[in-house]
């Protein structure tokens, strides 16, 4: 009965989403009808006086309409809360049937096995197409409920319009689940055991990577709904931006965590020694992050300086478009990737139709409303606002490069041409733009709001420029460092110094928490950039056919194969290499144990890397196949300072969390003082 209860919860949640949409639409329409100022701008000039006069002749009727309208709008909040609760109940029931290994549920039989450890039984609930989509809808419903419960600063008509837009998104995904991807479908007769979970997903990363990434995706949907609500009610201004900013920031934090964790998961799980391959599904998560980063900076300008109104609305639509596009790429079966859920094209067509409806409708609304959006405050090119615009434009260029590189092979395949776009294209096309973006990031915090002078900015940039020059010279003296990693290391040093500029000459005890968050987030970008540049410039790799007892060299390490032995795990068997490793001539010996694992359900062989982390990098080892003469293939990498990549990602997320906490504690912030720091 658990599966039937979960399916019933989904149907009731879908019905409530429809009710929420209808009530919100009716409430916003009636609100505009009884408040002439909301519709006055839409009428010919000669009719505006008639509308105002007619409204004044029936005050009693107007009061009754106001009361009824208020009741309709008040009903939207509790409906949103109950809808979110029902979606959460459906997800919990799906987890329950996975934990119980109920093989009479088709999804469990196809993606689980009774011998799996409990962690993978639970996480396996979203390690498949149907379960991951239910997780998406659950987070969508819970997020809508959170907006209904917590948001109090936004004007009521705009809030109700926002909840209506969120209900429209949820309704489409409920329909997708119920009509094409039912996670609670039964199978009869039930098999004794299931087919098992993809061994590449049998990792603790499955427990936290998809949820964090999906929270980020759905957070972007909240920003999209805010933008749609503001366009419907023509309420685009600083108050709207201040209400939307925490949701954008929260989504951006989780996207950062999801991408960072996913990168490290693929790095150690796939055994290829890299941290980013520009895989289309990796790009599907990167593109929303790029758009959300631009949106975060834009909404900050709108909230604090009342600028970039139309640009903020457009970025909210673009960010959600990238989120929907990523969903389509992963679940349409159009891609072949270790990350993708390959499903039938019918489901992909359904998602593509949802993308066209939501994004096409939002763009149409934007086109109809953009003419009524006021310009907002103006500013000089040399100002912090100007730097943020340059930042946004460069982020948009990178987004365009990634989008073209991801979609071009798909479009070409549709015309019968098979081609691939790999790391060389992305590195050469996006790398220089990313370095220019880092340079702008270094300058931005040194600028004053609204207007500044070039001479004053150059004076403030003396120390960061000096740090950049010193590192550039020192690394160049090492020789044999390519141009892009050389510039990356130099700019990372300059950005690290410039990141702390907002703290110069300030009372640190009285500095707002969100300022510390900005400093730490920008510093995290510098740390990640330094790790990427070091990995590109200094990594040493070797592929050897190793005999037992014969030492191999990689970087500063001597690696000796001591032997191979069989080992058995909870639901796998493996051949495990015992490697004795020594750093230098006088270093102490330590041991590493890479494995080649065999899974019976489903039948799969995987390479489990062994990684030794030191303060200055990681030694990465992978066991390959025997050659039949007593030798074993070993792949060895020495990757100096590669851990800075993920440390920087963690710092970016921590900085975002501090900024979010600071904004929430401060409430509506007062206008910032006119100073560059």
C-alpha cells in the first residue's frame, strides 16, 4: 500500500497545484480590477477618468469585492504549503519502498537489489530517472511552501502572482511524472531480487550530490517565479529585488556545492585522473551556475542601487532556461554520458514541450512588459555598477560558449554529421574570457558605487597589480609553463589580494557579515583558479606495466607494486594492488591500495582509485589490466595543489552562506555608504 499511498499523494499534490494556480490567477486579476492604478496604464487616456469615476460610485460594492479578493489571495498560501507537504510525503514513501527492497515496485526492481548496503538503497531512490524527477518536484513543492510561509516583504499581489507561477511550473512536472514517469508503478509477478544500481552510482556522493544540485536548480525556479510575478503586477523595483535576492543566493550556494562535490566525485570515482572533462552533462550544471552568478550580481545592483531592472528580469528567465535545458539534456536520451539518464525520446519531448511553454511564455511576457519597466538610477562606466555589468557580460559570453559547444554536436547529429566538441575547444574559447572576468573581479571591489575616477582606482590597485606581477615573474622563471596557466596563477594572486579590499581601513568588528561573505567567496575563486592552473601546469603522469618489486617514478614519489590479492566487499569482489610509496630518498614508506572491482548486479567492472593527499597535492593511482606476463598496468599521477580546486569551491559556498546569513539577520539593508570598501 506504500506505493499506492505515494501515487495518491502525487495526484492530490497535482490537484492542489492546479487549485493554487487558479486561485492565484483569480486573485491577481481581481486585485488589478478593484485597483484602477494597476490597469490605468493599459487604457486609452480618455477612458482613465471613466474608470476612476466608476470606481467611486459604488464604494459598498468595492468593499465587498476587496473582501472577496483578499479571501481568495489568502487561500493561496495554505494551498501551497499543503501541496509541498504532499510532494514531500510522496518522496518519503518512495524512499521507504526502496529501503524495504519492495521488488513489486517496478522502479525498485530495476534500480535496486536486496544485497545493497542501506545507504545505496536509500540514495538509489533518486539514482534513476523517475526518482530523480520526483526529487525535483518535491524540492519544487517544498520551496513554494517555504515562499508561502516565509516571504512577508513583497507586495501581496506580486507574492500571489509568484506563487501562481511556481504552481504552473510544478503542475507541468506533476503531469510529467503522473503520465510518463510514474515512480510507483507495480510489476507482477515481482522478481526475487532487483537488477541492482549502476556501480558508478554506488558511492556516498549519490547521497548528497543530486539533492544539492536539485536544490540549486529549484532555487532558480523560485527566482524565475519572482520575476514572472513582478512582470505580471509591474512591481519591478528594489523591494522586489530584496525579496528575491535570498532565494537567488541560496540557489547559487547549493549549485556551487553540487558542482564542486560532483567534480570531486567524478575525479576519484571514474579513475581518469581529471576533475572536469567538459562533458555535456557537466556543462548542463555549469550553465545554470553561470547564469545564476550573473543574476546574483544584477539583483544586488537592483536591490541596493535601483539599477539594471530589465537586465535582472532577463537573467532570471535565462537562468531558469538553462536549468530546464539541463533537465532536458540529462533525461531526453539525446546524450550519451556516464552522468545521463538515458530514457525514451517521448519523455524528452515532454520536457522539451514544458521548456517551450515556460520559457516561451516568460519571454513573451518580458517582451510585453519590458516597455513599462522604468530605467532606474544611472551610473558612470567607471563605478562598481559598471564593473558588475562588465562581469555579467563576460559571464554571459562564457555561458554562450558553453551552450554552443554543448548543443552544436547535437544539432549536427540531427543533420547526419557526427562530431565532438571537447576540452581543447572550451579551454581555448572560454579560458581567455574567464581570465578577463577574473581581472574585472579584482577591480570591482576597489570601485565606488555610482561614479569613480580612473586615477583613484589605479592607486587602489597598486598592491594587487604588484602581487600579480611578482607571481607572473616567479612562475615564468620556472620555465615550460603554458601561457593560460601562467596568467591564471598570476591573476589568482592579484584577485586574492584584491578580494580583501573591502576590509581595508575598516573596523572589522562592525563590518557586516555579508561583506565578509563577499570577501571569502571572491577569495575562493582565487584559490580554485590557482588549483586549476597548478594542475594544468605541473601535473606529471605515467602509464607503466609494473612488475612486482620494481619501483616506478612519478613526480617526487617512488611507487613499488608489492602484490595483488583478491578482496570481497558488501556486494562486490575485487583485485587489490598493494603499493608501497616513498617520497624522495629519505621519506617514510606508506601504502596505497587501488582496486579493480567486479559487481554481479548488474555485471560491471570498475576501477577504484587510491589517492594520497599531501599538503602540496595528491598522488593518484589506478590499477589496470594484467598483460599475461606477470605485469600489471598502473596509471600514476602527481597533481601539485590540485586540492585547491575543491577547497576554493568550498570557500565560495561558505562565503555565499555568510552573505545569506548576513542579509537575513540584517533584514532590509539600508543604502550602503558611498565608499569603495
